[in-house]
């Protein structure tokens, strides 16, 4: 296992929809291990494969039952199958360091995915876990949390980010 560089806002791969995983082979297993190492080192509560430069539909979320531990959940080819409610809370992103904004998300989501052995499962996320799942699935779809802001706020944030990148 090794940490991988986390790509920042502006990297092309972060704006493209990630490709579905067709086979969970040794390369995918290594990627998952590296993503876990990278997420814990950052430290983060979730990470998507495009954030480490790989356009595949894989994400990891830290277990909220043991926030100090190294437990995590792997979701391959995840999709949100239902959502309920609305909650506004502050979000940040490993790919947009030093910026946190209030974002509206569903309060509860149900997600269908494959685990790292290729077995199909469903999980429910409520509150923070729902937010993390939606945030990371957005990355798999080429979106950032700032894309969910009002157009005026989004334009302001994008201008700030472009200045930082220049």
C-alpha cells in the first residue's frame, strides 16, 4: 500500500464521469488499498478514485462507528437508489483544500454498490454518512460540491480557485 497524490480542482480527470468497473482484479484491489492509505493520511472521511487520478467508479468512506480507526467501506459502481429530506451543512473536499461551504444535500440516501469481492449490497446513509456518499458519488460523476452552490456563490468560488491556481 502507498499513498497517492490527491488531485486538485482544475485536474481534467475530476471533471469527467468515471468509467464503471468491469472486473475486480489485482489492479483494482491495489487501487483500493492505496486509496485507503491516501484517505487516512490526508486525513479524509471519503475519497473517490478520480481524486487519485483514476477514472473508475470506486469510492471509499470511513466508518463513522470508529472515526479514529482504520475501518472503511468500499463501494464499486455505486448508485443512489433513493433519497429523502434536505439538510444544509458545511462541506470541504480533499481536492479543494482550505475551502468549506454550506451545501444542501438529501438527509438520507440508499445506495447500491459492489464490495471489493464483487458482491452486491445496499447501504443507507443518514446525516453525515448520507452527505459523504453523495459528495463522493458526485466526484464519480465529474462534479464538485461547489457545483451545488447557487450560481452567484459558485462563480465567486470559481474565481477564487482560479486565482489560487494561477
